[in-house]
C-alpha cells in the first residue's frame, strides 16, 4: 500500500487547499493509498508558526517595495543560499522525524521552504523518496529548489520556460495548472445559484473576498460599494478573520442587500452566483474564479507572488486592476453596464482555466508510484 506525504508550511492557506485538492484526486485513483498532511511549522513550532505568519504580513505592509523586489530576485536568492542551507540544517532532526513517522513512498510539496528541506536531504543521499513540487502561483520564485526534484507541476508554460532557464530539465516539468477542487469545474446558472444562496435571482451580485485570512481592503470596498449601488447585492467573505467578520456583520445587519460570511465552505456556489469577484489575487482563488469564468477586479495584491499573479491575470484579460479604491465603483459599473466587456473577460478566464489540474497531478504521481 502506497503512502504519500503532503508537506506545506502554512495552515489555512492556499498551499493547504492545493494539497487537499490533489489528495482527493489521489484517493479517486488509488482508493487504498495512505495519505498524510503535515503543516511543518504548526507541527514543529506550534507557537512560532502564527507569529511568523503575522510577521510576514507586517513586513509586506511596512516595506512592500523591498519585499516585492526580494521575492523574485535571483541575486538575493543566490546571496542567501547559505543562510537557507543553515536554516535547513537546523531543521534536519525535525524533517527526519516527519519522514520516519510517515514513511512516505512519495512527497508532494506545495510550499518552497519544506520542499527545500526535502531536496537537501535528497542531495545528501539520506533519502531517495520521489519529491514532487506543485507551484500554486503564476510565478516560480527563485527560492524553490533547482535540483533533486522529480517533477515540477506548474500553472503556465512561461513558468516552465523560466524553470528550464534556471537549469531544470524540461522533462521534469509538467504544465498542469494550479490544483483546485474539481467542484469548480461545474457551474450552476446564475439565477438558480443566486436563489440557492438566498439572493435575488435577477439582481447583480458582487462577491468580495480576501483569501482564507480575509485580508486586504475588504471593509473599505464594502463601504464604498454599499453607498453607491442600491440594486446590486454584496456578498462579503471574511474568511478566518473573525474580527472583520464580526465588525461587518454588526455594521450591515439591517441591510438586506449585504450578506457577510466568515469562512465559507461553499465558495464554488458563491462564485456561481456572483457576476463579479473583487479580490486580492491569491493563486487558488484566481484559479477557482477562472474555472468559473468569473470576471475579477484585483484589489490590494500582496507584494511578491500576488503582484505577479495580478500581472498575469491583467496581461491575459482575465482581470482588471483597481489601484485606487475610489475608482472601484466606476470599474464595477463598467462590468455591470457592459455585457460585452463581461463576456470578454469571462471568455478569457475560461480559455486559461485548468479545472482538472489536481486530477492530472494525481494521475501522474499514481503512474510513477505504480511503475
């Protein structure tokens, strides 16, 4: 019986959702397979993990331009290679403990830090377990390991080209898309979806999200849209941001056109019901929206990967970027009042969507395990 370890470093994140999507598909193909999910930092640093996550957000907010530069700076990655190797050395005992506990026949990483730990062990010939990397943004930063990776699964051909330029063999890279749950491959007609979600079926619906952590200008966007649009319905998803959820629920409790949700398990149906999505461009959220053909308005991308995601989405006509929140009502209005524009964005999203990426990744891993 095969054993597969899914390894990431951030709980309640897109990296975790990507791992879960592939895991579901692995079990479809190999019903008897044993799978294990490990959030490396939460498991080994239960108190430090949340602190690191908060520090990351503080850094990108305080020095966004510096972080944006360092994110994909090959020079900085080269300079810090020894430091990252030392960090891996400090975690050798912990990573070996994870491997000893789960005894995997294959390892799938959706985040660069644990992938680097495993690649370092393979370089030392301490393990021979196949290592598969799933890139969950429309960019592969230079902190992903270049060597000792059995296969990279990437969202787009350009990323494959970039990795080949870095010296990774092309036959070790597969362009699959970003793995998402297969429920996003199917759609319900908007009037029916709106009715099911408790919305008016023939009024426009605007979905406002900020990723699993509910960050970005969600509150500001909600305020400015609630005063401008009287017939449009707002659906606001605060994610795991309990403070935001409670604040907005109190603020809009008497407004029947505004629906405030916390962590939502039915994002697929919410996207079916929505006419427009206002969001920061996390890789998973973007891939889900593309699979639904849902036009996006990008607001408050985090420096680094989300800035690169925004560039990809805007370049391909999948999303429009709002750099000044005071312009948000005008952009929303341009979609609601121009069906041709909406249809064009929808078509572009669908043409770049890869809703069965998780299935393709799982199929490839299963075939390698059964060789």
